[in-house]
C-alpha cells in the first residue's frame, strides 16, 4: 500500500516511509490526537482482504498489546480505514542490530549486554504464551543509550497462513518452501529459523531459543551462522543438517557462554535449553562477575519469589499513579468557535528546520533552515529567506515582532523582517540564546559557557548580569520585562530552570530540568479558574507545562505533560518548541535530534557506517579512525569522554567539577587537549594521555571567558588556539605544544586583525595555515605561511568555512556558503603557493544542534569523507503548530 506523506489513516497522518517487507510496509506517522509520532505497519493486500485471517490477526494483536516490557516495542492499537488496516506501533529510533553486526564482531561484554535484554524480552513474552517466531537482528533495535527493543513480537504467528516466496534471507520476514503449504505454513527468515520451523513441524517457545542462539552467535563472530546457501532452499538445508562450528567462536568467548550457545543450538528440541529465562540468568551472572563460574544452564527453572511478586505489585501501583497524572492533561470537546486548531507547515525548500521561533504576535514563524533565517507567516503558503543571515543561530524576536536578533560570525546581530541588511550589536563568540524587552534591553548568552549579559537593542558594550563558573543560557523575558527565565548548567544541585532579574535580585531555581523555558500567558478566551500563565519546557522528550503566576513570581502547581516526542538539540539542553503570547504553540519532532554518521565517497554516496547515531557533542575523530573524543553532560557536569569505535566502549577522560569541552587530538592520537573553566570561571587549556593514565596537566593559561584549541601540528611542536578580544574579535594564537605543562609557555598571536579569524588548521608539513576570516563581510577561506611572512591566498569565493587538509597537503577542503563541500588542489614551491580550481563534491548535511564541531572529516587519502547522515526527509521538514493550545489543559 503506497501512502505518500500527508495521507490520513484514521487519526494518523503519514510523515514518511520507513521501509517494507513481507509483513507489509512501515510508515512514520503522527498521532493527531496525542501529538506523538508512531510507526504504522500496513498489512499486505492479500492478507488485508482475507476476512478470516484479518479477524484472527485482530485477536492476536489484542494479545500482543498486553505485553508491557521495556525491551519490547509496544503495540498501541489497530486502525481500520478506507485505505486498509494497519497496526499502530511504538516508534523506536536508532539502528537495528543488523546494522551493528554488519560492521563486524562485537566485544563480548557488549554482545552479552544486548543478548541479556533480548532474553528478558523473550521471557516476558513466553510467560504470556506469546512466541516471536521471527527473531533476527533486523527485528532488534539498539538505541544509542544501549536500550534494546525487540520488534514484531508474535506477528509471524498472527500471519502464519500467508503465502509467497521471498529470497531475501536477511530482511524478508515471510518465506515458504514446497513442504510448507496450507494450514502448516511456517513463517520466519531462513537463516534464523529453527530446524523444526524449516521442517514444518509444530512449534513452541523453543523456536525462539534457537533463534536467540543464532543471533548471539552472529553478534560474537560478526558472521551469520548459516549464510553459504545460494537460495532459500540451500539455507534451509544448512539449518537442518550443517555442522555448527563452535570452534569458530572468538577465543575470548567465556566457557559459560559457549555452553549456553551449545544448548540453544541443539537441533533436538528435547535436548535444547527449555527456558529462555535460564539464558538470561547465565548471562546476567557472568556479566556481574566475569571471573566466577556461571550457573549451569541445565539448572531447573527457578520459581518466582514473593519479593519479585511484591516488586511487580509496586510497579503496577506506580503505573496507575502515572496514568492518573497523565489523565490531568486531556483533550476536550468544544464548540466550533473555541476548538483548538492543529496543523503542520513545511520548512522552506524541504530543508531541516533546525530552530523555530514564533513571533510575539503569533502571526509569523522564524525558521533556521539551511544555515540561514526564513520568515513564514502562518497565513501564507510560502516562506522568505532573510539575506545576510547565513550562519545564523538561536534567533529571537523583538517585542513588536518587527525584527529578529541572531548570532552569526562571532557577533550578536539584528535584522528587520521587512528587509534590509543586518546590523551588528556586539561581540558574541558562540551565542546561546537571547531575549528582548519593550524597553529595548537585550539579555543574551554570548558563549557556549559563561554568564548572561545585557546590551541595548541599538548596540553597545555588553554588561554582565549573572555570575557562573558553568553556563547560563537561553534567557526569556517575563511580561514585566525585568525578570527572565534561563537555563543554568552548573553543578548537579544548581542546574535547572532559573528565575533571574535585571536588578540583581538573587536567582531562584524553579525546576531541576535541563531545558530552555518559555513563559506563555493564559489565553483570554479560556474561561473558569486557572493559573495566570504557564512555563513550558522539555523533560525527556515531553513538553511540560508548569502553572506560574508572573505577578507573584510563584509556581502554582506541578508540571504536567502536554506533548510527547518533542525534539531537542543534541546535548544543548534546548527543546524545539516555541510559544507566542497569543495562544500559538509550535514544535519540532524528536526525530530531528540524533544525527547518524557515515563515510561517503567524493560524490556523496554512503560507503560505510562510521559510528552509531547519537549525541556526540564537540566530537573529533582520531587520525587512525578508531576513536572519537567528545564532551558530554553527566549529572549536570560537562566532561571529556573517548569512545572506542571498534569495541563500542566509552571511557571518561576528565573528572573535575567544571565545564570541559571542545577537545582535540594530538596528531599521533596519544594525547587530548581541551579547555576548562575550573580556574575561577576563566578558560585554560589542559592536556592528558588518551589512555586516561595519569592526571591532566595545565598546558596554557588563557584567562578568557571562552577559548579553545583548533589544531595541533603534526610534529607536536605547536598548538593553534582561538580566543576572543574586545577590540579584534576572534583571533588565532600559537602556543608551544612540545611537552611543557607548567602553564607558563609563551604564546604569541598568529592572526590578530580587526576581523574574526577562526578555524585555523596546520598543513601536514607545518609550513602553512588555512583558516576562515570575515574581513570581506562574509567568511572566506584563506591560506598563509607559518610562521606568518606577509603572503596570503584567498581560496574560496562567495563564502567558505571550516578548512581541512588532505593527508599529503595537496588538497584543501572547505564548506561553501551553499553547504557544498569543495575540494581545491594546492601546489607549493618554496614560499609560493598555487591554488587550483575548486571542485564541488556534495552538500554537507547540517548537524542538528550546532554542537558537533566536525561537520565533516576527510581521510588521509582524500577519498572518503565522514559526515552526518541526516537528510531533509518529511519528518525533519515539518513543524507542528497548535492554536489555542491552552484549551487542551484540564483545570
């Protein structure tokens, strides 16, 4: 069944296609009643038109819906519409286990952590009399936080009277052989079918135990157990008769796990492991104490204790309490002239809507898309771009809805919505939000870390109005124009949504959530008693509303959920939602927030996965392509972490209570350098062995509110770093990086003009530096000698940022203003340099959240480019709008 985006199936609106298989096609859809995204699985036409099988399927779906387990993707319901029936399923983001095993063998600990969750899911289903029958890596999702979700539980049984032959051994969930006809049809994927399935015999829960063993085998070895057959029949023959080469398991496979696999992969059903719960016990006990002997898998089944029963009762009670809380927010019937209006608008040019901001009058929506600002009136079908806003971030409106302020090229700027060039107000090296009151005062966060400042909307010198050793960001004025909300990212006891003021009144923490916050007054058309207004913020992908009185500055109740699956910028604590003072609300989907990274060839074609989708703020890839270093918040504190891409293991590198971010590798990958504000709030550079051994040491005292290293020369002698100046903007400096670690090395300026010089990168031979500067009015890429000797060559034309060298220095890459990756041949002779003609390679997808510094990485040979795999699909280019949203809140 073909369902283009925008098609309605009952209460559900199709957003995009997620894939197809023998059990039907799966679509991403939006629940128009609850405002959440779901997966819709439509049924094959032959199945949908068979009344008996359809009735049986409904009965099975009812049973499956009773499964409530954290490792089982839920079934929400069954939808019947004119276009055909469909299952409504939980939408699970992230790669499948098939994606992981395609890369190669997993480390034992990682494989067993996944296997334990699969076993837990199977055990819960078996206790309800439900057998999966089609367990395989493609039916297992692994979220970036490590949570496993098993998909399509019991659907094979519900559809077992199907027919047809599918030769795709990995992805087809339905296959038949000549012996499998009529009432005895057995469904499953050939390579993961049990022998009794392949032989058309009767089945019980032990069919899942066999498939579990095959999946665990594949995780450990990186190869399917049965993969040598040319056809389905050959594979089925191997399932029935081929030897199982236990000797090919990795040498590090523990003895208890080898024995577990032997018992799971017994062809004789009577000799096979009888209960998947025993597999879970073996794996759990091994992971808890790898040096101890695991419980024998032949042990008799364990009876559930009274303690477990009491826990189950407690969970049920908590679930009832959660349901009662959720019931506080519901949708109500209203006369036609008072109903809530819901609709979606498309982002311009089908680009990702990275950020959205409703105007105070509720008439227009500002969108950050394709690296520039657009204005979309809500009563119009089109959006217009605002010239001069290239590279913009975190826009916010003037109170009269006539202008927008935004951050770009290290400055805070403003632009009239009606047209005209932008005006620079002041410096802001890496702005993180602002707000504008009726008196023409702007409060803003000038950097990724540090305090809040105020400046006149006419421009001038900013004045600091808050104090922090962490980060104060995303301010939002209350109606009085004196008080404002903001997000404080400091220690675990001081992080949260805070009430601040222009007059220096001590700040008050209103909530402990790591989110931006927006105040919206109560709609004047809503009758009855209720709070004067609400504070909106995101808590774990759910938009929450907190009753709040702006006159007394007091919270008037508990926060309650409003909309699920609301997106957020990865690692930035910024929810993708916005509200006007007139009762309009807009939000973006959660699907926009987790980029995936792939290697592409020079035409942009994906050639290999790089590492799993997830939040990797500030990541840098090591030159051997085996590790990434990144910053991450844990318990409200930002530290440096390293992820081993081969083993899938992350390890923490810094442990102090300050903010550590923006790390870079030494050229040989043995050391990591990063800035930290652990010294009274000012930033300095620290270095530590990449292995984690020893303590980090102070390399260089910066003493600036922001600053970070941009590159480390190949010979290790020099570090290039970037710091702000009140008179010269962003400057590039050099410090010796040859091992002195007392903080007293003598730095010197390399580029310190009146413009912003950024993103400095040493050539591999250390004789040249590429960088971008805005001296022409827009950022362009330049090359000049190192040490500086007066010569300079402009490489880009019409805009360019983020230069990167090929491994031998014969080519320079950069991102053009239109987001195309450009490659420029470079020839050098003595003190002379000759750039060639730039060639356009492919468009670099914008990484959501503005927190991933490496938007692309070129391998040493210049043949592969690592980029985000984000695409401008329908789910990323739609913004949901609700007018009169307050009417959905019950009093």
